[in-house]
C-alpha cells in the first residue's frame, strides 16, 4: 500500500490491513483530504488484480470515545448511512465499518462540496432549491429505519435526550465550567418548544459544505455524525448556522421552498430555538477541543470558526432578551518591538512555504498556521486591553472584581442556574466576552469577521434571491 498525505502520520497499520481485507485490492493508494471537521477524510483508490480501480472514501477518527466521552461515534453515524440507502436522500453506499476502531468506508461520490465556488446565480439557486427538496425528503423517511437505541417519541423526550447528550459531553471528566455554556444550557432546558409534532430524522449540521454537487445537481448528502431524532425545525436551525459560514442564497426563500416541498409550515420561533441549540452544540465541540488539544489538528481554521460561533451564540441569546448584539468594543493597542517577527512568519508562509508545496493538505495547514500567528500578534498588541475590559464586565455582574479572568469566569459559571435566566446583566457580559474575542481574532477571520445570521422572513420587508 502506498500513501500520500500532508503530515508524517499515515494511516495506522490496522486500518491498512482492514482496507486490504475489505477491498481485496492488489494495490491501495491513499490521499488525505484537507478539512473533514473532527475526523480525517481519505480518498482511497483500490486497484483490483484485473486492473480496475475502485474509488472509495474513508472517514477515520483516532480518538477513543471511552476517553473523550464523545457519543457521536463513526459506528453510530454509519447506522444513519445504512438507514438512508435507497431513499429519497442520496448518500454514499456504505461498504464497511471497522469492528473495533472508528473507521467507515464508503463508495466515493463525485462532486464539489464548496457551495461558494458556484459563480452562476441560476445554478446556485437551482442547487439550493434542490437541497431543500432533499431535506424535505429526509424528514419523510421513517425513523424506524435507523437501528439505534435512542428515544423516538414524543418530541419533547427526543429534545431532552439530545440536550442531555450534549451536556454529558460538555461535563465529561469534570472540566472547568464555562459561563456561556452554562447559561445557554439553562436557557435551552427552560425553553424547549411545547408542540405536538411527530419526530423525524434530523441530520444536524445540515447545509452548504455537507453536500456534494456536480453538473448542476446534488450528488450526495454527507456528514451524519450529529444526526438524531427530533423536530424538523432543528435542521432549519442548523441550516441557518451553516448559511453564515457559506452564504446559501436568500435564506427566507429557502424556508419557503421547504414549506412547499414538505407541506409543513415553518415555525420561526422554533427555528430560532434550534438555531440557538445548534450554536450551543458547536460551542461545546470547541470547548472540548480546547480541553483535548490536538497539536497536529487543523487548529487555525478551528480557532476562527469557534470565535464566529461563540459570537453567534451570544447574539442568539441576546435576541431572546431583546438586546442588540452590536455592542461596540474598542481595543486600543500599539505595535510592539516583536511586530516584525510576526510579520516575518506571515510573509514567509505566504510567499515561500505555501507556494512551494504541491500537497493541498500541507498548503491548507500552512494557511491555518498563518491564522494562528495573526491571532497571537493581536494578543501581543491588544490582549491586555481585552483582559481589562472583560474584568470590568465581570466586576459588574459579580459585584466584585476578580483577580483573574479565569477566576471570574469560574465564579460566574458556578452561580448560573434557572434563576439566573432573569439576570440580563449576565447576557450583557456574555456579549462583551464574545465581542472581545472576536476583535482579537478579526485579522485572522477574513470575511467571516463580518458574517451574522441571515434575516428570517418576519425580519424582512421584501424577499430577493440575490444572495
């Protein structure tokens, strides 16, 4: 077996042997793809003895769920892939799951994942509408097809079970409490929508970036690790989140498409609830990544997306309290005598190192390192000012000035309970905390720095398919 990848770490021998056993190939070529979220993504070309090549796709997770507390295993995800075979939802054909490790092998489906690379507006609109048709089709699939032992009804029990899974992941191994997550969790538990709706299969993390398209059509819907049983509005909440990362035409019009294709009226209050829940989940994942730091991971991209979603979670909470998310934050700072060192690293990464590599994986990591350097430069220049402003905000909400930010955050997190949900000063602090981090990360974020939620239909006076 040969492999081509962007780091010194190749596929483990156990995975190589398993691939050989499954494919019966004479030769296997493996190329690691950039991205893939929390899991590695590999393109596998299995050359058979007769010379034909089988194009496959491997997802692999090095982590041990028993050590991380992560309930969203690849084996669990594979059960959703299996359930959706031969339905109105196009998913890759599942070939095998490793019996002991977290590895899943599928047939490779051709297509492009980046919706932003579509330049023709008519094609963008056609694919966006087709995705809404596929999402409506998903919500018609019988949940009984999925072979997992999780609550399927009534809806409230499904939502409670979903929140409980995320709380368990957040609290696993008793990490320090985080006030944003504590407050979000308390709010979500207290505000579960009280509706009588049949639960459906919810993809979770659905939308642009998690489907493939080719020749103007969707070829596959990918990434089912966060799938569960729940409210169909939950996927619309996730779609609102992903549309911030990668604009998805006019979001209000896509909701109208969903109503047309599903026959279900979109409940905007529930969409807002599940949009907040989706942001909460992403923030929990970022929190766990900080606890279980992977120095070989895609840290640069992770940092900017974690910052974006902490801001969006604070915005979503502020909206529920009638607060504006646009709290002005002014961070003063001067260039230090170390400025030229940061600039040197950035210039050499951009002009020498990244252009010199022909390996896409390494090029993406190089750009990620540049984002880390930009962030460190801002901390060096303006970090002290940000620290003092957060201490000011903590003093206001705690009634005393903590000695350190970490101490203040722990004290606030320990105080948060259901009674805290009436304390609007806490929400104000969460907004300031998110805005300060956002400002420090801004130079590394590029266009993401200015992204916010698309308006919902009740926030628009007119609709236009121009985005």
